[in-house]
C-alpha cells in the first residue's frame, strides 16, 4: 500500500454527516487493503476450511450494500449480485470473478447506496427489510452496514498481512 487515500471522519459534526463519513472511511479502507494486489493474491484464502479472501470480502460487501440499501429502500425483490437464492455465502467464491468484476459490482452498489442515502429526507426515513419482514430506519441501515465494514475490515487486515506482510491502517 502506497499512501493513505482515506479521509477521516469529522471530530465534530452532525449524526448523518458522521455516519456518512465513517461509512466512506470504511469503504476506502477495504479498497486500500486490496491495493496493488493481483487477482491471485486477492483470491488467497485465510486458512482451510475457510473460503475467506480479500476478493470474497469485496464481493460480500457488494451484497451487503445491495441488501441493506437497494432492497430496503427501492426494490425488495432485486436479486443479490452473486446469488439469485439470497445466499450471502456465494459471494465468498472468489474464483468466480476477477478483481475488475468484483470491484465494478462493489463500486456500483456503493454509488447506488450513496444516492439512496442522499435522497432520503432524514435518518428517520423508513424502508422495509424483506429478510426480516420489518420496517427499518435509514439510521439503522447505515449503522448496520458500518458494523459490517468494521468487522470485515478486521478480516481484511489479517488477510492482507497473510498475502504480503503489509499491516496497519
């Protein structure tokens, strides 16, 4: 990893601005963890029997973005990116795509999520989570997705160190 391209979240700011900034910071962290690696390096698994890889994490986060923004606020029936059966584990099959395909899907979902968030009048905007059959607020969705990134960026730290020894940030 060369330089740190991330913009840190504000130390003072409103709730929405802070949530948005933390989400973007964690999105940039995942991209940074994958920087300068080949497709084969991105596919390296953590350890048997786990299928976890950096490319699998990128694919998984494309699913998370779609499931928690697009499916909740726009189209409850849109299929996931990598599975038509709503199988989140399918995303971890990193051999099923290249860096270009995985990042294109993930970046498209991130942009879609940003558009949905910006269009909502407030964090109290209500969507419907079809997997739960319950209504949820934009606030809850943003916090949930932020927690997903936090957990998986921890995995990305360990995966990256296993690939080439790079640690930190």
